[in-house]
């Protein structure tokens, strides 16, 4: 059946249907689907960014804790060195009946020279106050650090074997008191 021109003109063409669908009518179902998809993708993206951010924060906290632990370990190793020095000084004093005149004498006696140095990379040689013996006041300083390399503090060894971590001012005050006591004994 062939349609007449009149019948054919009364119906919109396929092209006209396509143009009118493009211009005025919107498929609401497709639009809602697109909006929901965008919202879901946005929420997933937000969640992923939060996870990445929290992992970064955890990583920086972990690395900060590792650095802090390493600093504490270096300070503890330094304190253990001072305690070992005290044990060697006591053994030397038992054998020789007095503390050595210098730390070099202690090295010559057989103590490892690495023991007489702070383990911190920027640390230096320990300083020794000679002229003391086991009968001196226990609070006298025997060996100490000059550089404050342990979070602004220095380790110090007293005649009684006590090892302390003090500020540079506290170390200087303790050293001054020790020299004063030594002068008074002479």
C-alpha cells in the first residue's frame, strides 16, 4: 500500500521526530541514572582520597615515631657506654687503688677507645675529671658530655655510678661543684 501524498504529509517524518525529540523531550530515566552515577562516582572518589590522606598521615606519624625511637636508642646507648666506663674505672681502681689520671690511661689499660665517645653522629669524646677516687662524694661528676646532642641534653656519669641526662646548664653546675669539692680536698 502506497500512501497518498496527503496522508504522508499529515504524519511527521522520522527526521522531524528525531529533531523534536532532541529539542524538547528528555528521557527522565536516563537523566536520573546519570545523576546517580555521578553521585556514586563522587562518593567513591571522596572515599579514596580520604583513605590516601589517612595513609599519608599514618606514614608520617610512623616515620616520626621511628626517628624519635632512634634518638632515644642513641641516648640509651650513650648512657650504657658511660655505665660501662664506670665499671672499667672501678676495676682499674681495684687493681691500681685509684682512678686513672686520664681516659687515655684507661684505653692503654685495655678499654676500647670507641667506648669513650658518644654514639650520636654529632657527639664527641667524653670529658673526664681526674684526681678522684671511690671515696669522693657520690654526686661528683666523673665523666660527661660537652655537646647537648640528646634532644638538647647531655649525659653525665657520677662517682657513685649514676648516669643522668641533664641540660647543659645543669651539667656545667655539677662540673663546677665537682671542681670546687676537689679544690677543698687539697
